[in-house]
C-alpha cells in the first residue's frame, strides 16, 4: 500500500509540468465548465478541492466523494454578470462499493437582438444561447486514507442555430493526512477532445489543481477554523492561486472569506452559511474588479 501511495505521488509530480505549459487566454472554450458549484465554495474564494465534503465534491474533486457520507443533495443558483445565470444540481450517494455522484449544470441568458452583417439600428429579431452539461462520477478508497474518483461529462452548447457537443473527463485524488486536520487533493479536470462550432475548433478548459486544507477545533471561540489553498494550472493562462477560510460557530453559523490571485477581473470573496438540522443555506459573492459586476451564489443543501 505504501508503494502505491508513492507511485501515485510520482505520477502527479510528472503530470504538473505538462499541465503548466499554458496557452494564451482565449484558446479554450466551454468556459462554463469552470463555474464553481456551491455558495460555500464561492465564499471561500473557490479554494475547495481538499474540503469539498458535500454534494459539490463531484465538481471540485471526484476523489473526495468517498468521504461524503449518506446521501447529499445541493441546488445552486448563480447570478453572473449582465443577464447570465447558472443553475446547478448535484447529488452524491454512498453505497457499499463506493460513492456515486450525479450533477447537472445549465447556463442561460436573456434573448439577444439579431442584426445583419452590415451596421443597422433595427434588429431582425432575437436569438438565444445556452450551455448544458451532465456528469456522472464514482469514487472509492484505494487504501483507508486515500481515495480516487473519476467522472465523465457530456457537454452541449447552442448559439442560435449552431451547436457543439463534446465529452470531458475528470479525475481526482483525496488524502486524509495522519497529521490531524490536514487534507490534500489533486485534480485533473475537463480533459477531452476539442469541440467545434461549425468550422471553429476550440479546446476544453482543462485545468490541473493541487489543494490543501487545515481544520482545527478551537474551544475558546466555540467553533472550527478551516483554511484552504488551491493552486491551479489552466491550459489557457498562467497559474492561479485560491485561498479561503471559514469560521463555524457551534455547527450553526458560518462566516467565510477568500481571495483568487492571478486573475484580471476577480479577487476577493465573502460568504455566510446557516445550518439547521439536515439543511444548509449558503450565500457567497465573488467580487469583480471591472464593469461586468459581481458573481452572487445561493445554495440549499440537504443531507439524508
């Protein structure tokens, strides 16, 4: 078992250089696949690959699903910039053989005016655009403190009468350290063949992530402190760093903050959550540094 851990570590280290060779911004398409799931994650600056122990684990790290007990359901609504909105539904279910995950992501926007190729002040009508993705994943422990997860995601995009289809694959490792409170993660997401709108071909928004989380219970403040760090290596830009923190008071009220470094138009984040029995209500905002506006998320979760 120890040899297996070393082998997996070597594979990850050898994978990093190939993922760090990033292309130019704009090389990748289907960017809605990078829209994070869950308001809790948003409030923590989307530093979540090593702490996603709820229904959103299928998105953040399929390997972490093994640590998600019983059955979990999460619905997230996102008010993105302008009229763009995103709906996400996630489900994880623990079985005797491992944990199964299912999810749906849909991005849509208000109808847009249609114009001729030549300048005109009068629209010819309207057209719509939307993106949809489904995912199914499975995770199980390789050894008691190390789990592996895999996911497959059919992708569909439509702009007016033009469509594009593709399939993306995710893989993730989740490790609970012998040092109390520390969790580690490694994720390779959105791997697959390029998609195409008519004759224009574009790559999927592939990303390699390394994550770490530290959690500690502090009796003096009657709660838990969680600190997370993710380092991302996308295929269409330089490396990014996400850092987040959460304070949970008596497993009832949660305050969160985070920061996304390396982005032109993203930075600080803030969030709040309330837990009541099996229900969790979360709100998170990712602040934008341009005229596009902020990214607001609200999630409702249920653990059965």
